[in-house]
């Protein structure tokens, strides 16, 4: 566009206004300027202050919220549609941009007050003589007043007076540097970019701090008319304006002639024309936004916040790959989606949260980690925790795994008999609680639930973080312990952290820090509390970390074991193979995983062990590496016996079914020893694989006298920790 055409277009809108209106405005402006120039200014402005009243609240301009991982890596930028604003400090804007802006917009900025009276009178006189708005008169301070307070109301004498009044207030209360900083952060540069940082990234793909003179002089000219000076659509008009900016810089000494000539010859390359939206991990972003709203009552989008999350980007990417790879490998099983939540039990900080198998998978827009799903046998964690805490059962209590039914709870209407089945089409006879829980046997679990009481099981689930079981206790049937009532995966992970932290509840969270645009920290730490008897947590961990206890159901050394580590784990599989779950933990890491279909379609012949556990194993192995597991020594109120651990107030006969105790065969291979300062213990009839294992007593290697053969319990504890 020819510069002359540009000039005519810039003035066109103003010429369409009534000449009478413009004349009145120009005359009034001349009067104001005359007062300021030829005396009586302070008294007149004092009267103006009294007339116009208090300064209104400034307009709250939206600003981009940045979301970072725990190491400071950018993972998302949140902003209103079509508008980007990234406030930065003045010293993070290139000096060339500061000098160019002052030279072209308000060359007396550093020395004047709020209003440049000479410029005001000259502009008003020109407008009056020419019959239109030809020459601008607003200082940078006045322009800031317009942006923050006056907005876009029609040009009137009242508006101009208010603009001057507010500009005077800003000049009295803010430093010159702060006024320039606010101006450069709020002015419109076109293409949805408000402020220098967003403009630099939009047009050149770099931060404002890295602008050179050519880039800075081009940007400094755009606020005059962002649409007509658009360097993409009107490159010649933008270049003409850049030339004017550089000339102003030379006139004011902000640049030498040689520097200006070099900048004009440079012709800086433009990027695509809009800042790319950044949202690397949508599940994390959505959870962070939700948590900011719930904890702080603040909307993150457009709020200008700096949110640091608990997430480790490296682990998030690894976890996403693990979920996607496993789901893609299960096409024959008709699996279409997966999810994962990884948490540090010591702080309840979420380290990774994968809501789906990723683009190209059905349900990819749904956060399956937050969707309530039937947890299957994973729910037995709550049943047995409640049974142990109430002292109605012990780790070694015998329960009979045999055909079992209830008079109600079966059929479509729940009025028929409810026949309880194990997953496998066989029954084990009398088993201990530790074998029943680790082996995921359904009949003993329902018996433990009925012995404990459904209300106590519900109370335990709610205490450990489950929020979806909101119906009256009487509305839940005996199938509760088999996981027929939906629970989100993220709440399964929450419960795992309580067991891993020896009964200490810390609310799972994704926020490490939330700072407002002024740098003020908004987030306050939430205290934890004791939610579970530490002895109960210890016994539950001892049961679920014992590969021997589940070997009869899952086989030895399954995907629920990690070589060199002692890890508690539990799986779940729901009716029709609709859900596969695996959850496991050490005191340093808890991971819960799910595989299924977002639309609830059944899969084919896949279980928590074959479907979800490979994801769990991959992530746990990746994180644990060679570090120790950190299991503590037994707490007060827990005593060791030959085949396990008992809570005070319980023994091997606690809760025993009639005659069941006589049918149990004792283990004889149990031993304990110390190694590298840690207490180790095993009931395996073979070497356990733990360091320093002396092996079972000689008499235990022979299956004599009805003694129990097969794998036994292996545990590792740190003394005094």
C-alpha cells in the first residue's frame, strides 16, 4: 500500500464524524491546553479532579496463563480465543523496542508530565483548521489511561477530560518505567497479540528480549493502526511506518543514521502470523485448571497466572508411550483406550497423569483417569483394610473358599439368590486372608465384607479418598467388594498413596505453585492427616508385596513383580472384560493403570494382569531403577509370628470359620535375617532372591507331615526408618 493511501485511510474514519462535533472537541482541547500552557494550570486541574471524582478501577485485561512442569518446562499456554497477552517486566523487553516506542509515540515521555500541553494545543489547532482528526496528541501515559480505564467510548470532551485526569493520577502514582512497562504489555499489535512479548512471538517467533533494531522498529509502528499496518497483508504500509519510526529515533538520538539505515535494509523475516497454541499434556492442563478453580476460586484461562505443576514431563511422555504401546498391542483383545496416574506417596504430588491412549484412539477427548469405572477386585483393598482395622480378621485368619450364595442380590432386580463365583472355575478350600487377598479370591472377599459390615467398608473407601460412593449405605449390596460400583482411576491412585505412606492421607494434587501476574504466591499447602492405622497399612503392604501369596492365581514372577524391588500390587478385572486395572506402590511411588474402552464395549479375554499390569510394570521399573524402596520397619502394635504379622488384639483364629483352622497346613520355611542394615524376612521354601538369604531351614525343604510347599512370603524392611 502506498503511504499516501495509508494516510488517507487512517484519517477516513475520523473524517466521517460530524465537523461540528470535531470542532467542539478541538476547541475544548485548545482551552485545556491553553490553561496548561499560559497559567492557572494547577488550580484548573484541581477543579477538574474534584469534578470528575475518584479514579475508577482499572480494566482487568486478560493475560496468558503459562503452565509449567516441576522442572520449569513449558507445557501449556492458556488464553481467551483469538487474544494473546504475556506480561513481562520492562527489562525483559529489548532496549531497541523501548527506544523506538518512545521516539514514535511520545518523544518527551521521560521529561514530561501526564499531558504534553504543547502537543495537545498543536494537535487540536490542526484538527480544527483541517476539519478532522489529523494529528494525535495523547502521551503514552494518556494512551495507557485510555486502555486501562476509558476503554473505547466515543470521543467526547468528557472522555478527553477523564483521560487527562486519569493520566495525571497514573503519573503521580507510577514511575515512568512502570508506565512504559504497562503500556508495552497492553497495547494492541494486531493478529491477536497484545503486548510486546506476544507480538515478538507472533511476528518473529522470539521473546521480546531478543528483538533487534529492525524487528523492534517494525513492531513499534504497528499500534498506530494494527489492521492497516499489518505486515502480512500490507507489507509496504508497514515498511513505510517502520521508516517513520527509524526517522523519529534518529531525530531524538535513540539511533544513529547508520544504525537506522542498517535496520531498514535488514527486512526481518516474519513467522507464520500467529503464536502456536501450546498444550503438550491436555489431561494435566485440564486438571490444573480445575484445581486452580477449586482451591483458589480463580479462572486460570486469561488470568495471567504462572502455574507450576507437580508433573515430570519426562515421566509423562514415558507413561503416555507405555499406555499407547500397550493399547495398540491389544487390538485383538478389542482394547481401545488406557489411562495411568503416577503419584509420589510422600507428598501426594501427581508425577504423571495419562487420560487416554492418544490421538487416533476412540475416546481420545475423554479423560479416562477421571471417569468413574468399575474397579473390579482392586476394591478389595478397602474391604480387607476395614476388616483388619476393625480386628474382625487378621493376616492369618482362615476363610473357606467354597461355593457360596446369598438369598438376595441376584437377578436383574436383585431379588434372586446371589451366587458368588471366583474368577477361576475352581475353589481353593481353606485359605488365609493373605492368600485370599493377594490371590484375588471372590468368595473369601465377600465373606470378609459381610463379617466387617458394608457400612464399614464404605467408610474405609471414603476415608482413603473415594468420592463417588455417595448413595446411602443401604443402597450398596454384597457385590461392592467385587468392584461393581464405579470409582475413578485417580482415586484408586489416591488410596494407594495412603497405604504406601503408612496410613497418612495427603490430598493428591497437580499444583506446586500458582503465582499471579505480580509474582505473588497464591497457593497454600494443605496439611495431611492420619487416615488409617499404620499397623493395618503395614500388614496390607506385607500381604500385597508377597509374590508367593498370589503365585497360585497369577504364577510366580508375573508382571506384578519387579526384579530387585519389593512392590505391593493388586489387579482388577470386571464383568465382560470391560475393565482391566492394576495398581501398585512402594513408599516412593504409586501407579494405577486402566485398559478398556471409553464407550464401555467389552474386550476379549484380557485381565488386569495381562492388560493393565504391563503398563504398570513398565512405568514402575522406569522410575524405581536401582534406588531403594524405602519400606519402614513394623510400627508399634504389630508383632511377627512364624507365618506373617499380627496386629495387637488379633491372632491366627480371629474371624475363623468353624472348623477352618483345622484344615490349614502351617508353613515351616519362615526365617529372618539382616543385610546391609535392613531386616529381611521370607517364608519361601526356596531362596527368595533377597540379599543374604540363608535359605529355608533344612526340615522345610521336604514336604513332610502335611507341611505347606510352594512359594512363601518375602519382605524387606529398613531398620528404624
